[in-house]
C-alpha cells in the first residue's frame, strides 16, 4: 500500500530560484541560505520518494482574478515551468503520478472537499523553487510530483483549520491506494513577509519561531489560529504558512523532527525549513 513517510516544509522565495539559476549559491549573501538545505538534500537521496504531493500557491501564473479556486489538484500528465515575466526557469518539466492524483481527487471530494481538478496549469516558483532546493539542478526531477495549489493570494484564503483537515483527507486517500509507493508531502510558502504597503519588508522572527515550534509539537492548536493573526503578525504574505498545515495534517500526530532551519533574510523575507518524519 502507499504510505506517507515524511513531510517537508520550506519557503519558496523566487530570488532563491534566481540565485540557483545564476550560479550565485556560494555568494556571501546566499551561502548561509543554501547551507541550511544540505541535510535535506542528502537525506532525500537516501529516502528516494516515488511521489511528492507538493502544496504551493500560484502567483497569477495559472490563475487570475477571472478564476480563483481555493484548492486545486493537478491531474494532467505533466506541467511546464511558468513564464513569470522573464522567461520560464530552465528546470525540468514536472511529471505527475496521474493514477494517484486521480485517486486523491476522488477521495477528497467524496470526503466533502470541493477541490478543483485542473488538467492544464503551468507551475511557477512556488513549486519549482522547493524542488530545486531539495534536488539541485537535475536533467529531470527524480520522482513524480502531484501539485496541489492553495489560494493565499486573493481574499478570502482558507483557514489553517481547513488546510489541516485537507491534509488529513489526503492522508486517508493515500493510505487506501493499492500501490506500493513511498510518498512525501511538502508544504511551501512563508515565512513572515509583506511585499507592499507601509509594512513592506516586515519580518517577525518571534512569530516564525513560535510557528516552527507549534507545527511540530502542537499542530491541533496551531490549526485554530485565525487567518487575521497571520496577516497581523506575519504580514500579508505570511498567510502562506497555512499551506504548511496541509503537510502537517497528512502526518502522524507525533513526528520526528529531522531538520529545522531558519534564516533572515533572503531577499525580503525570512526562510523557514523543516523535515518531519512519521515515527516508524
């Protein structure tokens, strides 16, 4: 049977992708950021996941004000890197595990989640930067990737509680999939940051550290945090952290924290990263 063995959480700062693409990872500014992912890059080579369920948000690359789905699952065979205004990143095409993706869609919809099935979607830095951080610059990604997009750009976003419940529904779906697969789930986005207005550049280290503590040890309570608290204390883009709750909801209550990393700043935000493993 398929099994979710681990979860990864990471920021998906677009400037990180640019640093990788332009060969600046060893620059004085960027070297501390990439050093924080050395453990995870080594760890994932040993883990060899068959499938990654990757939770991210689109940044007006695939969706616009015309259509704003709250939750999306990609069910196409593959997804091309998006052109975000300066040409697509030169990264591999994302190849889907369509059978598992279709199973997830059916299962979560019948668990009362009205998730939108999408068969055409270019994927932007929200998805490709985490893959680059974990896998480097391969000719092709070493595993299948199922994209799940969450709207945290246009008001109203889903609550942390709803995202946590979606993670639980995904876990139930994976547990009853009749193929032997090593599955990981990744939550991306955050941490505290704001891109516009009087608070542009806001970083709240105290909030971020508390969030990192709670998502590991007390996710049930953290899931109840209202979205306005994310905006108030973590900035308008800090709401991206609810996507980490999808990842956490798909894991066991008690997990092993294999890696934790926090760094300020990378571009105009804080970078957070966790590797969590279900206890064997």
